[in-house]
C-alpha cells in the first residue's frame, strides 16, 4: 500500500540509548519497498509503522528464517542485508463473547500460548474491553497459538508482566495430547 511505511527496531531488552535521533529517512520504505535502518546494537525486534488503516505486520523474514517473534541480535557495525517485512490487510480477527456477561466489565487478554513470546515489543500481547453484551474483538491477529483470558481487574502495564501472565497461563492452558 501507499503511505509512509517505516521499518523500525524495538529493543528486546527495553534499554534505549539516549543518543541523537536517527535521520528523517531512516527506515523509510522507498517506492520499490527497499529500506535502510540504522539501529543501536543489541537484541531487537524488526517492526514497521506508518501502515494505512487495516494493514498490519504479518511476518519478518531474515535470511530465509521467520524472525517475527524472535529478536535479532544486532552487532555493532553489522549490516543485515536480507530482511523481508511482510504486511497484510487480510489478517484474521479474533472475536468472542463472555458467557454470562451482564454488562461490560473487566478486560479480555489475547496472549501468545508460548511464554517465550511475551515480549512487549512483539506486539502479540493485546487487551480489549468487552462491550455491554460481553462481546470483544481483536483485529489483525498474526498467525499463531494464543490464549484468550478474561480478568476482572488489571493495570495496563500488567499485560507485559510475565509474573502477572504466568498464573493466567497455567490456569487456562490446554494440555497437549500426543498421539
């Protein structure tokens, strides 16, 4: 799609350098889709911004390997030449209704089933408020296995807190059955 698509990096360790801001064209996708991004060293997720409404990140492939949910370790002065960022306007929505909900209350969480994917920068951790009938919706959900969990109360920051998510995960996980 047309627009000001920009490839960015999100630190997997959340330690940001307070250095000078990058040049204006840094990460900006050209008409042919090519981009160049300068990033601080360290583990980071490759992400994008500036997509038109309805478009979202689907996949990041580095050297033929899916790196959407895995931080890449960026080394000082390293050039990574083979990165493909795939965006789509056809990602599915997850919708549902809380059983027995009389009125809107609480929060519904969409959480990757694998705790290893609980990085804030991954963009896979989501929350929604149910409507008055208990209905909820998550748009543009990347492919993967998720848990949908309703909680009565939570602070916004807890969505990214593994200590908050772990008991919810244990209580709501479905055991895998081997055949």
